[in-house]
C-alpha cells in the first residue's frame, strides 16, 4: 500500500466518522422534536375532547327528540344499567318531560324494563329504566 493510498483511505474514514456524528446529532434533534410534538398532540387531543364535551352541553336539543336522544339514553342504559328518569335527564341533557317518550321510542325496538329498584346513579329506590 502506497503512502498516497493510506492518506486517501484515512480521509475517507475520517469523512465517514464526521458524517456519522452529524447523523447522530440530527437523530437526537429529531427525537427531541418528536417528543415535543407528542406532548403538543396530547394537549390538542385533550382540548378537542373538552371542546366536544362543551359543545354537546351547549348545543340545543332537537325540539321533539330524535334518533340522537335515543342514542344518548342507550349510552347511559348500556349493559343493563338501571337509571331513573331524573338521572337520565341529567346525564343526557334531554328535558325530564321528554324521557318517557324517548324510552317509548327505544321500547319499539328493544325491551325496556321498569322495575322499582335503586337507580345506579342517585341510589334512590324508584321506578328505573333498564334494557334487556
Ligand atoms: Zn337516579
């Protein structure tokens, strides 16, 4: 191996080492940016969740109830939960007077029981609604 070849190979190795160090620094910067973006994303998702919840509370309910009301009630009554009309109204935002008509609509497709047992939310023993 000539002296010129050795010098040339040495420069190549030196160049590759510098390149690897540069890539490692870039990787560290990118990982740090990724961490910051993940944090920002978590904040954005939490904000979005809060906004969605607030908009649901602020949005006016349809005048004579609709399919949405049935869905809201069914979400509360899911898995056979026994809930009284007052608590259903509070949980869903549907006016208390409209609960029986929403239950009647649900009752056309699935069985809704009305036993006198403790409501799982207020724990008062009274007539509750339970599906199944
Ligand atoms: Zn209740």
